[in-house]
C-alpha cells in the first residue's frame, strides 16, 4: 500500500457550476488519482472505473445501510424511512430484493412488451401529428414513462403529478443540504405522505407490480410491513431515472445524426443504443457508501464510518476503461458501464427501463427520418441526476 498523500480538491461537485457541466471536474478527479479527498464534504471520492467498480462490489466493507447519500444514518435521522433495497445491506436487503427481482422478471416483462410497443406507437403518432419542432422532454421522455409505468404498478388515476416532484427531491436529498434541497424541503413531507398513500394495498389495482409485491407478502416472502416500502421503491427509482435515461438517448440521437441513420437501418440496435446513452450521459451520476471498518481502496484506507462518493458518470467515461469515451457510438459494447450500478444493488428495474426505451426508440425509428436538436436545451440541476428540463428538436417524418 502506498503511503503517498491522497490528493485533495476543494471543488464542490454539487455546486451549480459543476452540476451544470460536470465533465471537466470529472476529468480532473480521474487524473488526480484513484482516490481523491473532497474537502468540501469530508469524503473520499472515486472517479476511475476500477475504483468505482471495486467500491460498488464491496458491500461488506462499504455498506448502503447508513444511507447512499452524504447523510450518515448512523448519525443523522433520514428524511424518509430508509429504502429496504437501496439503503440496506444483507441479510435484511435480500428478501425485498428477491421479491422485487421476481416482480420485474422476464415473464412479467414479456407480457408487457406488446402493450408498451402499442403505447409507444400511439404516443409517437400523437406527437408527430403536431408541429415538426417540439420539446422532447415533456413530449416523449416524460410522457412515455408516465403513460406506461404508473399503470404497470397499478396506481389509481389521482396523484400521479406528485411522482416527478417526489423523485426530484429524493435524488437531490442524496447530496448535501444545498439550495436544491432547501427548495424541495417545504413540499417533502406532503409528497412523502402522498407517495406512501399510493403504496397501500387498497390504493393499488389487482394486476400490477404493486399487487404482485403484496401477493409476495401474503406468501410470507416479505412481511406486510415491508410491502408498502417495496412498492415505494418502484415509485422512487422507476420514474425520474427512466425519464432522464430516455432524455439522454433522445439528446444523443438528436446530436448524432449518423447514429440515428444507423438505428433506422437496424432498429435492433435500440437496446444497445439505450445502454450506450446510459453510459455516455449517466442519468444517475453519483452514490455514496459508508465504510464498515477501515477499508483499503486504490491504495488509500477509508476510515471506519467514513463516507465515500462514487462518480458513476466519471467511471463511464474513464479512458482507462473505454476507447474514445466521449463518443456516443452504437458500434461499441457498452456492457460493463456502471450507470445501473454493479454488484448486489445493481438496478433491479434495468430490464423495465430497457423495455421502455426499446419500445419508444423502435416506434420513433419507424416514423422519424431525422431528429435534430435545435439549440442547447436546458439542464435541470439535481444533486444526483444528470437531467434535462428541455431538449428542443426538429423532426422530419419518414
Ligand atoms: C428506493 C430507491 C430510490 C431512489 C433510487 C433507487 C436508483 C432506489 O427507494 O429504493 O435506485
């Protein structure tokens, strides 16, 4: 183990300047060393693929149960009851994970494929019936997940407008208590209560993901107390992530016309295109872990109880791991990216996300000869998400 001092930086990665344009900071972080100490928050950070991967797969040494944001649940009260999946460790993590993994398994997704393809075709036809120029964020990236996912969970018609504001605050709350968190705080208790209400058995239809979670409780696979929190994970992790994942792939194609032509020639590339966009934009940029003991990563000892910050987005553009990392390229194999995490906690809904993306991209590719971004668009600043408020595009119908 090297005794060299750990490089430090005073830059705050959650400042508005870095959130608006995180790539220059992430490059400096990677080049500074395998581990960098952030004086702004008193945490060690990883920007290289090797150390981010090592941290994600070391659940024994780096726990999630003390929170995957900056806040240490050993010392501070969480703003909401902790997630049984995201913010928990084996063995308590495993039953909820098994249940949700089965609920979102291949058999269920096969049954959704046809319906979601038809839904995507209908949405794209509606959008194309309007002006050639439109904002792809509300029209497609938000509209499609909001059209299919709450129905698949089995939510009632009321209260769906709370899902995006809830998710936006949740993902901000993983970061430091900065202005983004302060802005969301007034509504947080109300949004938390409304979303919790939507997780009750009585609030859910009999045939969705939510009912399937409750059925697992009836079979004794999880307790009835756990069921609403497992449903809450669907509503927490399943909306903003897919909205900004779809925004990422739409932005990618709208700025890479040759790649769009390639997708049109081979629509089977839709799935790899989505993963490549998740690598390239990394809609979920960062998560923290907490050291359960003194643990060595990249030649540095993280002290027991110390928080570490994993830059998924930086790892996904690490030139040590990827050739030409800044290129959005349907010809590369993006597998091994950490945009869905890695290891024990790797995104349990990733197949749902891919199915949504495949349905939407396939419908678009069949109907849209060209899609070009007109103007820079507008980012939506968030402490965790690399998000879009607006992506203006012009399309030509096929
Ligand atoms: C959860 C949860 C919330 C946000 C994100 C996430 C990316 C999970 O409540 O389980 O995974």
